[in-house]
C-alpha cells in the first residue's frame, strides 16, 4: 500500500537529507584528507596532488611516530586519564545527581542554584592553579582526574533523567525493604543505561581531548597524547629531525596527519557502540518527565 506524501512533505524530507549529507561531508572530508596525507608519498604532497585519495602509498609517517620515544607513553597516559576520569566522574555525578533529583529533600533548590551559577562563573585560571597546587596535585596524574570530575551540564542531564523515573518504583522497593542505596544500585542504575552511556561518552571525549590542563599541571612524562599532538602541530617537538635533510617539512606534514589519525581513531571507533544509547539518553535526560 502506497502512502501519499504532499509536495511540502517531500520538500521537507529533501531539505533534511540535504542538511544531513552536508553535515556528514563537513565532518568526514577533513578526516579523509588527513588520512590521505598520512599515507601519501612526499612527492605527491609537494605537488598538491593529494586530496581524499592517497597518492603513492607511504607508511613512513606512521613508522616515525611509532618509533617516537614519547608517543606510546603519551597514548598510555591518555587511556589512564580517559578511563580513570570517566569512572571517577560517573561515580561522583551519580552520587550527586540522585539526591538532587528528590525535590522533597531540604536544600535542593539552593544546591541547584549553586550548580547553575558555577556553570557560568568560575574562579579563573590562576585561583584554580593555586588550589590544585595547594592540594599537592601538581605533577601527579590526579591533577587531570579530580578537579574536573563533575561537569555541571552532565550533572543536570543525570538529575533530569533520574526525575523521569516513576516514584512508584522506589516506593514499591521501600515497601519490600530496600534502602536508598539498594534502590540506586538495583533499580535506578539499571534503568539509566542510556543516560549513563551518554554522559559517559561526553566525559570520555572531554578527558581524551584535554591537553591544556596537562600543559599546566603535569611534567613531560605524564603528558597526554593530545598535548603530544599539540606540540607536533605547533612545531615544538622537532619532528623533522627524524626525517633527514631534503624533505623535512613534507615528512612533518605527514607525521602531523598520522598523529591526528591515531589520536582520534579510538573515539571514532567507540562512538558507534554507544550511538544507540546516545539519542535516547539526550532526549530523556534533557526533558523532565
């Protein structure tokens, strides 16, 4: 049975698909361009023959960065910061968001105002550095984990999601003898998979991409891979030294492209596995039920 669609409906669908296609192109073309540069020959790069398709397969850039002394160390640091930071952040935000989802709790409105206020106003870079330094966290990996564990936007998402869970479930659990700890672990968290996956993805991307705080608080052996990437892009890592004499700048372009690919690839691979939770988590967590 054919469904009739009006011309305005067809036009709307066409515009939606066109916008989606343009958005996909804007996101995909730079990545494909970097990938093509990273595996193309220096001659093709010099003559500007590379766009989306590699010319003259050359893996020298990947060989160079894999042999670079600090690359795998920086990569390992980033995994520590991402996995550890996401675990700490989710734990603290769950413990913070669940009580704040109870409107009958005294002082909830005051705490929520403080949370919202802190979204728009902060102490600034110097006071934050002095605070982290006074706590003895500088030159330790905890400086990348503890100070940024709670994100206000993600916290509000979790609060609204917890509010959308019917109170009847909690009341029934209380009648059955569960305390609030048991309710949180056995009922609330299993029902919050979509929201937790969404917030976890946001948090993991933040910790994976964070390089500025590593530059401020950490020593070189603790640098994340994004700071390593930043140093290469700005030319402070002397990437040309390993390239010989004739085509240092061309090899440096290939190395920069290869580092971009290798540093962003894990998040790109992770996203499809969480994408099925992503839309549901944002929609439910962003709207009070």
